[in-house]
C-alpha cells in the first residue's frame, strides 16, 4: 500500500484551557476527495491549520506527503495549497502582483513564476481582473484569487476551508464546479458545515463534533444497506408485490411527489450486488414497464444527525 | 535569502503605498528644518548636536506609529495565515519588516543630510560628531524599531501596539532621572537602561563600545522575542 498523502495519528490541540481537537486519527490516500463536516467550532479549521503548518499540535503525529508537521514544517508547506476561510488577501495588491508574490514565496522565480501565474489566471478566469486591486474585487473573484494562490506550485494536497462561505448562489455553483474540476488530479480536503456541498463534491466524508472525529467515512455507515429509486408504470399494488418478493428487499415506499403516471418508488435493500438485477427481472416478468432504476446516494443528512445527536444525548 | 528579498519588497511596497510613510517623512523634515534654521541663527555654531537630540525625541514619538501595524494588522486581517502557510520562516518575516522600517528611517536621515551640506557650504564643521551622531541615530532606530515590532507581535490591535511601544520608549527615555535616586547597585543598573544616557555621547562625538552594544543587544533581543511571539501559535 502506498504512503497516504495525509497521515494524522492521535492529534490533540489545546487552546489554553480549551480542548479544540480530541485524539483525532485519519489518513487520506492519493487522489481522494475528502469532506470534513461539522458544525461551527467543531475543530475543522484547527485541524486544517495544523495540516498546513500554521498551528502546532499539542500532541500526536501529523504528516503530509511524508513530511512531519513538527520537524519538516517548511517541506510540508511546499506540498500543501491552502485556501483559508473568507479568503484573507492583501487588498492593496493587484491580482497579478499578489499571485507573483505568492509564486515567489512558494519558490517559483523568474520565468517559472510568470508561467505559473499565467496558467492559474487563465484557468481561474482571472486574466480580465489581473490589474485590479484585490480590495475592489467581488467575493467570488476574491475566492478565485485565494484558490489561485493555492494552485501556483501544483501542490500534492489542496485544502479548502469553507470555500463557499458568504458567496451568492451563482458564485457557490461556480466555486463548487471549480473544486470538482481541480479534484480530478489532486488529493483534496474540504471543510464545510453545508451538507449538500460536501455530498456533491467529496468521495468520502468525515464528521467532526466538538473536536472529536465521529466517523472517518460517513458514507460507509450507510453501507449496511442500499437504496434504489424505481420509476414504474402500472398498478401500485402489483409493483409492491413484485418488489417485496425479491430476496434482499427490506421495504418499498412510493415517493410522495412522484405524480400520477409513472410512479417513483424508493426501495431499501440489503447490500447485495444482484438486488437491482432481480428487481428489474421481477418487474418486467410481471409485465410492468420499468423506465428507471438508479442507486440513491446514502443520505448524509440522516447519518450526520444520528452521529451528532448521539454524543449529545449520551452527555445529557 | 530569495524569499527574504521577496518579503522585503512586499514590505517596502506596503510601507510606501500607504500615506503614513510620506506623512512621517514630511513631518520629520518640517520639524527638523525649523529646528536647524532656528539653532543656526541663534547660536551661529557649526554643529548638529541640537538637531541630533531633537531627532532622538522625534524617533521616540514616530517609531511607534511606523511599527504599530507591521504584525498586528497582518494578524487581524489574517494575511499572516497566508504567509505562514507558505514555505517561509518567522525569522524571514520579522527581518523583512525590520529592514523595511529601517529603510524609511535611513531615508529620513539621508534627507536630513541637507543640513550638513548647508553647514559645509557656509562653514567648516567638525565632521567627527556629525558622523557619530548619525551612527548613533541608526543604532537608536534599530533598537526602537525592534521594540516596536515586538509590541506589534504581541497584539492584534494597532493602537495597543503603538501605546505599548510608546510607553516603553518614554519610560526608557527618562528612567535615568529616577535611577540616580536609587541605592547602589540599582542606580547604575537602571541608569544604564536609559536610551538618552547611551545616545548623548554619540551626539557629542564620542563613541563607546558599551553604547553600541546596548542598542545592538536591545535590537537583537526584541527581534528574537518578536520571532518567538510570531511562532507561538
């Protein structure tokens, strides 16, 4: 097995008397896109700041691309592109000037810095605002500049802390698409308290609450079963009968807003690869017209609520 | 070294793109011009001793304004997070800010060199005290900027940073007045912490290693502590 890009073992961080991160361990493999989900103040930003070398852990082991955060902090920072929350930037600098400055700080000089800035500006559509002072940019453009500086030296790991915070809906969609596009070739860690956002971008979701990692793969928690959505034409009772007879089916319900023609059904089944195949055969065998059969992604909201409620209830 | 130069250029641009640097330089030249002219007409002496003593006081009052924003502002605006998640060290950041601030002071002193030109044109000044005076002012400024940077690294609030360094400077300016009242050996200990006691010999043309060491060690200690304060997160 290859070395993980991110390796965190028993991470603890105290801010004076306050325990911000409690014995957190996880790893992220090359090419993974991992979402870190948790309410405000749950320790997401603290973990990211430790991963970027900005904060020092109280105890535990943190490494990025094999570089220990304590003893090889500078080497670690070469491997990480970090987009902090709310894009703190130098407002007096022009976009191009800021990107050049950051490229040089990241060790790119002369032609390589100019080339990197040009590539990033083009990719993030910043060329038209290259000469504009950052203080005069919209929030969407500011966020693009912040993402741009993180990409300059083509780091192994990209970290986004609440990347769509404070953006309008159009900007949110644009930034989400951008992250999804960037994620293709890189390892990405993204923090958010917006569930659908994480669900849409991440391939794995970790849930953090009050500094404690509740799960390092929330989506796998739903793997004790799967959900399938069917669209079938025909009498409802026949569909129920046909579906219920298939081995592995646990329940079937009609989607409340599925109209009067082809109705949509949500089927909960065991985690078996052949259930969908048997369902299709059963429906077609009874002469019912099946027009759609898709697997529904696990309901992250349900998992999140279950996990975050439990510790609170236990504490109560 | 390359990253230090990149940071230095950024600091120089930030200093000279804000009106503070120009206002400070203009105010400095205005006050010094008035003082120089008045001293020359009254005493008719080919000396800059009075001018150096006035620059000493003016530095105590203006350096806090110059240094208050250096680290406090970057912390408050969270741009320090951008810097410190890039592959640069705290030492490079602090030194770049220090050298950039010193460059404004050196520029002020170079501009005040116009007065020496006037003296040279109309008389035959004693160059020894002039050189030692300027040398002393650079050393004094290094210590003051160091302490100002330290104050700025201790808080996110620029006003508090300015008040911290101003209070320290005013205390160290007059501390010898009270030091003489103390019993031995505290009297010499406190008197030797005085900024003015160590500066007066420079202004009058005497250079002592102890005075040079005092300012240099104050500058280095405060820079070291600034780096530690920045690294403590």
